[in-house]
C-alpha cells in the first residue's frame, strides 16, 4: 500500500474516508490504533461527513494503519478510502483535530 522504502525511512499517506464514519468513535479509535502502531499524524472530521487523516511512519506501520482505516471501529461502515502519498514532514505525535 505505502511506497516501499529502505528500513527506517518514513512514508506519509493522506487519506479521506467516507461512509458512516462520524459519530461512531472513528477519530478516537483511529488515534489509539495509530499510537499503538507508532504512526504519527492527525485525524479530523470534515463538514461533508468524511474523515481526513494523515499518517507518517515506517511503511509497515502506515500500511497497518491504512488497513485499519479501511474498516474502522465496530460501529463504522467505510464505503470509500481515497489516498495520496506525500512527502513526510517528520511529525512527532498523533493528534485529533477539528
């Protein structure tokens, strides 16, 4: 899923997740999962009902986070997941915003 890279290199993926993803603890659950995986970035609700998130970390950790986001927490129903690879910014934590 994320670009392959030498060990230790960071990758960054920007995701937009649609479906029943607001009001179902998606952001809080995703933040816990990101922290568990060692992924840094942020997540927020968008006015159009989607969730937007950025994930930075090792390719393996970011891939695992994306796989989690593809289904989300138990009450969520993910219908679509758009993604775009970006240049890492060397973020230091994972935040819930918006």
